[in-house]
C-alpha cells in the first residue's frame, strides 16, 4: 500500500476481519470448528458451503486436496487455508495417531512412566490456531502489497511444534540436568483434597515442607526435580513428600503455604467451571495514523511479516514462543534480555554451549541487553519501541505500568504500536494465584479434560497451556497487526493461559452442558503395549484394536496384524531423539547452526 493509502476495509473495520466472508469445502479437517469460531470472533461472516469455483481471483476446490476454508471480500483476494492431519503417507489420520507419532504421548506420560494419550484434542486445537494465524498472516501480506493465495498446515507439524523443547533436549550433545523418571505433583491432603503446589523460590519450597514436617534430605533433594518439571515433564522427588501431605489436613497445608510464600491450588472440576464466556484474547483499538510502508508497486519480499519489527520482553515459554512464531512468519524479532543475558541460555542440555531448549524458542532472534531497573535503559527501551511494530511481554501483572512501559507510555512516542501482553489470568480473577501453567491447569479443570473417566484427574506435566498460550498470543498479535493495517489505529492485544485453558476445555464443557458427561470414557486414547514398545490405534478403531492380544508381538507385527483387519494404528514414539530419522516425518526435522534439533515451520504459503 502506498504511504497514506488505506488498506482494504480501512475506516470500516472494528474487528480485523469485519466485512470478510468465510467459505468452507471438503471434509472437516483438524480443528475445523475452532477455526470457524475464531474467524467469527475476529469479525468474519459465518462459513458457507463452497464448491469448485473461483473465489476472488483464485480458483479454489479442484486443485486443493483435503479440507479448506477460504476468506475473501472487503477488497481482499480469496485466501485459502488447508489443514490436514499429515502431509506424509505415514498413517497419521487423527488426533490419537498424531499424538502418538509426534511424541506428545511420550511427554505427557513421563510422570506415570508410560506413554499416555491426552484425552483433549490438543494437536487439533493447536492446528486450528495455526490455521487462523496463517490466514491472518496471508491477509496482512495482501494488505501490504504481497501475493499470498494459500496457506497450508498440518496436525503433525503442530504436534512437533508442541514438543519442540523436549525434542531439542533429547537431541542435544549432553545429557539432562535433571533425572527423567516417573513422579511429580499433584499432591493429596488427608481429606482427599488434590492440589497443585507452586513456587519459584527454593527458600519458600523448603519452608513449606519444613512447616509440614517433611525430612530435610527429601526437601533438599526434591527442589531440583520440582524446579525442572517445566522442562522435563516429570518430577521424581522422594515419595515421602507425598506421604507427608497425605497426613496433613487441607487447613494445615494452606497455612504452610501462606506462611512460606508458596501457593497451593485445589484441582477444580469441569462442573465447577461452567461454560467460559470470554474470547481467548482481547483487542482494543486506539486512534493513530499508521499507513503501510510499502506501495503496491514494491511489494514486500519473502514471508508475510517481512519488514516488521517485534520487541519481545518474555520469559520462559509463552511470550518467547509467540515471538518465535512471528519470527518464522518473517518479522525481525529483537529479544530484550537482562544484563548478562538470559540466564536460561545456559540451562542444560546444551548444543555448542547454548541451551537446546532455549534455542527451540529463541533461535534467530537478535538480543539486546536492557536493565529495566535503570532509568537510562528504560528510556532506551522506549526509544526502541518508538520504531517497532510490536511490543510483546509477559511480565507480572502491574509490572509494565510500574516501570513506565505500559501501552500508554509506549504509545506516546508510537501511537500505532501493537502492544501485546501475554499473561496468566488476563485480570479475570480476583486475588489470582501465580499465573503459571500448572496452577492454571489446576484451577480450570484441565486435569479432568486431559484424562479419561477411569483415571484420577491430574494436570499434565507437559506445558500444555504455555504452548497453547504462546500460539494464542501470536494469533492475537497477527489480528492486531491486520486491524492496524486496515484502520491505521494502534492496538493493544491481551491473551492468557486462562484463555488457553478455555479453548482446550471448551469441547468437554459443551459435552457437560449437553448432559453427555465432560470426560472421555474409560480407556480412551490409551496406547496398547507390544513386545518392544507401544502402539496407538486411531480413535475410531480403538475398541476393536483392544480386542487383540498384541503384548507378545513386536510393534511392526502388531501394526501389520491390525492393518490386515482394516484397523488404523501407529507406533508410539517413546524416544524423542528418534524423531529425527522417523520416516513418518520424511526428514522434516533438521538441525540448526548450533546442532540443535529444529522442527519444521508449521505453515507453507503459496
């Protein structure tokens, strides 16, 4: 678009997709319903059926295999999004087989010492969010003068992205810093209250357990696996810590938490929650006068976000993953790190001296060290934000305002900034607990949603919400950028782990509201043992497959037997390091310049 020239739909758009229409064709792909819901929330007209005919200036239907949606109207060319379970002919045909092959079952099951399927449709949910991201990025590219007609993604790529940190660690040059063995929260009180414990402070950890009378050696040895559970998806601390709380009343446990500075959260049921009514993100528009830097005669080259700059001040997973995805889409990402650099760069295991897990979320970013406690460096950061397109952070609630780095302060020099905050609770809870993955899982009923009815509820020690929250954060930023492109306004976007929990548990809550029971039936998505591993039948074949005795057969023979009877199944990946050479992914997993495993980009654009 020429400087000062309106993008498609300028002055009419209140939401980024106002005035656009959605069409769909083909059998439902992974997460199709969620794709339609998010497009509706972003302003698009509801889906209609689409045949093999032209949409806009692009023929759609006859040349696009599988299910797809098309968005068009309001001056945009037709943009098709195609989502499939797998691009390769590897027998990955549904949620169960994708979870099994990509390593999701292996990571989710580490606490229990055996692979477990996630009863919620996690891979399909991630695929849906990635599909909407691709559509928003493609529309943004069109609005900036680019030529994007189609975006494709797949559930197997989404699954690999979800386990990318665990995969990177498994393929690193050195071993884990903490033991990979069964064990971990949640805990249970004397009355049977099941709860999560959270603290990031070793002193608070020790004080909590001392108050309850736990042995000193177990307290000292337990901190490291507890601290590393975010990285390893297990926490093999001494069983005596469980027995200690088993003998304590819930009242005493709450007192110990309050006295020590730790926090505890009882596991809530899905029935306690009710249907979540809030969208997973919020977009607030502020008057500005932004106009695109590109003219129609000089379209941006390369990826949809080429030429845009993202400043990221993120910790752990959620915000860094959001920024990582924006970087994969072409943005220049500048990571704000404390003096001396991000301490997580040195978290083992390493590749060429850099944490493999850190690389999974931060490779390709430029790093700038900023001391946010310094007046001089805060002024410097405001100057950087004045020339940026996006400022993204996940600081504690109120921290940005305290530092003078909230939207109002940064917008004073850059009114058209897209200001993005990825939080834990989105200010939707009074006196909120720590907004960490496992605490949000505990509070929102995720522990019930991810396990079938014959297993006790337990939050996953795989960082389900951090990853899904990162995906939603990137989706929100892309929506904000498109809204800015169409209106010229600055935008604040808010996303959260609570919003991620809402998205993940929504199908279970709908089943509950319909009287069908929130939880999946006994044995749902449970892998079957073989003589040398595990196999996972497709959900539609699970009951029939369970009737076969496969325990004494090698995995290859067990799969052949099921296939001979018309049943679909796949081998469960137990060792994530083996994914690099797994024929089901056709060599799509590479290694970066440091030697760390790198998963494929989740989208392809044409």
